């Protein structure tokens, strides 16, 4: 009986089929000494690129105007509700709503007050009141003639608010403590502190004035409703609402810090926040060095592949 041969482990190469496995050449180890020789050979080019990048960063760092930051720490003021208004709200809520009175539970108005700080209306009103347009756009203002250099290209209130909102004024809320920080950044440290304090007073005054006007409108409306009703109970409710609005008006009239209480007013900053010149110069040096090394290594790799006319390094 003939002994059967075991099948071959490697199938024979059939025409049209790839070989069962491909033998790749072993990877060459990285020759760090060769890279070092390349860098040393082109050290002049590396030095020129690095020096140019460092010089550019140096010029930018000293040409940029210094910016200072002034901060005002604020605490939102809680508006108290009069006691006993919940009963009136359940029976005469429609009347109170028509008079513009909120007799519901007291709510935190911090978000509303912060929105007032960020609003376009209050910001533009302060810019106009303080006459900040010539300061914000000093390059377009002719100080000798007290007019814009090009009246056709005069900045608008929209551009002023965009600059004020994006680059000058910021409002931060600390959710843990509930305190609000108003930040003003400008090239003049005295103006930065002045604007921060003045803008806080402006917002407080504007919100206080609106509260007084709302209370007066509510009192006037309720006073007109008194002669139209003969119900003693309704009249008593109206008197309670009038009393509430009168107290609100008195509080707003006597409280200068109506919406925000100043915990720490802004002072003239002594240190600029930007530009950080040393950091910019160091970053310019590092970026230039990395760019120069990359250029040298790429040129050497292309030369070794025969892309460039220069002979490859040996």
C-alpha cells in the first residue's frame, strides 16, 4: 500500500494570484547622527529663520499698545416683596397684572440685571452720555477741529457697541458665590477704572429710574380704578397694591445702588494684562526654530529622493 504524502503547507503559486506572503525589507533604524550632521550643515539657514521669527515677535510685542484691566466686584440686590400680597394675587391677580404689578413669589433678578449690563440700549446710552465715540475711534477723530476726519466714514453707534461689547466690557458671574464682576479693558488705565465705576452707576441709575416710572404708572392706574368700584373688598385690595407700589417707589428713590451693590470699586491698574512681551518673544524664537528645522529636514529628504538638484547628504 502506497504511503500518501501530506499536502503541502504552502500552496503553489498560481498564475494571476499574488504570492502567499510578501517579504518586506527590514526597517532601517533612525540615524540620529545623520540628522544632527544635516542640522549642523545648515545651521546658517536655521539661524537666519529663527532670528527673523524672533525679531518679528519682538517688533509685534513692542508695537502693540498695552492694555489694562479694571474690575468692579458687585453683589446683586434682592428686591423684597411685601407680605400678604399672595392672598391678593389669588383673588385680584388680573387687576394687579393690568396695573403692571408682580405680586407673585419673589424671584432672583440677577440674570435680568446682568442682561441690563450687556444690553445694547444701556451701553449705547452710556457711550453717548460719556462722549466716548472720539476716544473709541481716536484714529478717525480730528481733535483740533472737533469733528470726524471723514464724515462719510464716521463710526456708527452699532460699531461703537460692537467694540465695547467684544473688546472692552465683560461681565462675569460667579455661580458659587452669586457675585458679579464687571471688567473693563483699555489702553489707558485711568480711563479703564473710570469707565468701570461710571458704567456701574449708569446701570444702577437707569434701572432705578425705570422702577420709579413703573411704580408711578401702576399707582396712577390703580388710582383711576378706585372710583369705578363700589366693593369695599376690591377697594381695600387696590389700596394694598397702591401701598406696595408706593413703598417700591420710595425704596428706589432713596437707594442709589438699586440693582447692584458695589463690594469693591475699580482702582487704576498698575500692571498691564497684555501684551506679554517676554512670552511673545520666547514663542517667536521657538516657532522660528521649529519651522527652520522642519524646512532643513524636508529639503534634505527631497534631495535624497532626487527631487532637488542638490546631491543628497552622505
